[in-house]
């Protein structure tokens, strides 16, 4: 008697699991978490920056803020680039405290022209 009840329970349990599986297949459920309301696609492929570029970015940003960084790191680098330019030497003067960003923009433009970039 007990064996028959256990067999009947196993059969009913199997039927219940099978009907649940058919229900899920028929109606489908999305168990993923909801995403953002607006989905943005990335149109560009992320690039890996070389270590020298990161170093140069740090030198420029530090030089725009600090006089000592400007004198020790950025000015020697820019002067060396100005001396070895293929279209002639570019003289690079030390900028005033104010307007360093404009000075840097003008200096880089002159170096680009001297290097034909």
C-alpha cells in the first residue's frame, strides 16, 4: 500500500514537472533583469593607448598646472622636438603663468607645421 502511494506521488510529480515545462516552452519567460530605457550602441572600437601616450598626457596636464613640471619635463621635450624638426628649427619660449593652454596650442601648431603633420 505504501509502495503504491509512493509510486502514485512520483507519477503525479512527474506529470506536474512535465506540464510546467510545456507551459514555459509555450509562453516563454524572460528571466533576465530589465535593461536601461535607452540602449546606446558604441559606434567606435575602443583602442588601447600606448604607454608613451599616457606618459605624455600626464606630462602635459602636470605642466599646465605646475611651473616646476613645465620647466623640468615639458619644455625640454618641446625644445628637443623643435630643434630636430625637418623643416627648420622652432624656437620655443617659456610661457607666462596665464594663458598656458593657448601657448601650448600655438606651440603644438608650430611644431606640427615644422614636422609636416
